[in-house]
C-alpha cells in the first residue's frame, strides 16, 4: 500500500497563508476596526462596536487557494440595539463606514460586509447584536431577514477543545 502521508504534509504546507500576507491581513483588519469605531462614534454614538476574529483564522484552518487568495472573518458585536434597528440597517451602517477603504467597493452580502483587498485577500465583517439581558447567544444580522442566533465564540471554544492536529489538516484539505 502506498504511503502518502508526506505528500499530504507537503500539500498542507502549500495551503498555509504566507507570513507576509498574514501580516497585511492583520494590518487591514486593524485599519478597518479603527475606521468603523470612528464612524460609529461620529454617526451612531449610541452604538459601540466590539470585535472578535472568528472563523477559520481563529481555528487555525485558514487556507490560501490556488490563486493565492484567502480571507479573515472579523465579527462586529454590539452589546445592545437601543433603537431596535434592523440587522440590514446595521449592516448598511458598517458598509458606509468601510466604503472607500480600498479601491473596490465593499460588498453587502447576506451575512456580512465583504472588503476585498488588492493584496489577494478579503475581510468579511459579520454584524452581531449580543444583548445578554435578552438572550444567551449573539444574534447575526442577516440581509433582508430577521436576526439569526449564531455564536461563533461558542463554536471556536468547542472546536479548540476537541481539535487534533490531524483534524485541522483534514478541515484544510476539505476546504481546498
């Protein structure tokens, strides 16, 4: 029987995001956070955004595809929704806050705002409301729909508590 273990390890290393690109993504994330905080402070002072990196970056399963493209998910959390605005409105406020950050327009997707960066990556900004007095889990803003219960922090905790190195590699292989 053929032993392909070394081939899979080589494939895994090809999927890894290069340190220089990771550094650029983190800088872009930080710049977007500053832009969003400033915009909300100026235009919606009753809303204070907090942030949490989530998704594959947080679980260590990020990959770069064959075009060398990758992404980072940075959740935007509001501890309450004092005016009870719709999720779509919150997303639109974030969209306006990040408009003009890059040469391409941000995209209002169903569950996030996507900022495409020329360096070969995008940053997705899901918008969450987490009012601990009303619910035990955050509510994800969904375009043209109601809020949807979603708890990325809980998933990440679960994943990290149960993951093995082999399992993380398998997730990356399946994603590719």
